[in-house]
């Protein structure tokens, strides 16, 4: 009986140890970044293609910023101009044309996101929309938007804006997260009333214009599952020893 009690105690200790090892303590870092400093518009590319210099954790996969229901027109270095944005209303509808990129977690790993940083879009003339907003969705589910849209300014931004999540976003293996950007509204910040053209989406900030901060960790086995296996093995060993001792006692 003492041996049995000792085995149970040992396995309870194993549960605690495994649980501690399964908790990953890691400081948040840049796990994905898109740098458009060297981006040059190429009319030979697909109308919705914007290819940057990428920084990406090796356990993630991604799709570059792509345009949905609209395209890119001529642009200078480090920026691109997009057209056919929605207009005529200050109420967002996620069916409006938007731009997005997607990050997926490779099998065997988990992703925890703490914040998203972006270079605010800025209007190049009076034909640009007035409001901009980002959102995200996991595995193609419902969009979760920023608290409110921001006014698109006519001057280029000098720093990134951070969207710090109230609670860290955790994605398990094989899940994906899509970040989308919408521009819409009645009037541009320049006071024009022409809609849908010539919005400069990114600018020549030094370094990345889009950044995801967080951690990537190897998926840990379930502590309880491992502990149950260990308990079963320990009980089997105890039973075998008990039978051996009993047989020896009866001789």
C-alpha cells in the first residue's frame, strides 16, 4: 500500500512538472513584417499584387497584401496607389472592397499575437476616401474591427500606429488569421467630393510598414494525457510487482 501511495504521489508530481513545462514564457517579438521601402510598381504584375520584402517566423506561412475588388495603379517607389474604394456612406460594410494579408500557423506550433502595427494610409489628393479601418478574422470567421475608423490625413505618417489587442490572440496549428483594411467615406481630408481613386496606401517609413508582434511556440502535448499514460504504466508495474511478491509469499 505504501508503494502504491508513493506511485500516486510521484505521478501527481509529474502532472505538475509537465504542466509547468508546457507553459511557454517568451517575450513578444516581430514574428512577421512587410517592408515596402523598395517596392516599385510594375504594370506587368497582376492588378492586385503588392510584393514587399518580408520578415517571417519559419513556423508560419503568409500571403502578401492583396486587393479584393479593386486594383493598383501607377506608383512611385515605396508606395502604391489604389482605386475603386467604396464611397457615399460613413457606415462600414465589410463587403466593401478591401486589402488584406493572411498568416497561417504550421502544424506542430501555436501563435500568440499581442499587437499589429501599420503605416496609416494617406490621401494623395481630393479624390481619396476619408476614413480608414483595420480588422481581422480567424479561419474565415466574422470580422473583428478596430474600435473606430480613423481620419485619413493628407500628409504622410511619420510613425507606425499600434493596435494592441485587449487579450492576446492565440492560434493553434493549421489555423490562419487574415488582416483587412478598408477605406470609405464621403469626403477626403483635402475637402474634395470625388470618390474612389488615388489613395496612397503605404509610405516610405524606414523598416517595416506592417508588423505582427507575438510569439511562436512548439505545440506542447496535453499534460493530463501524458500524466494518465504515466499513471497507467506505474500502476501496471505496481501490479506486476504485487503479483510477484504474492507468489513468492505463497511458496
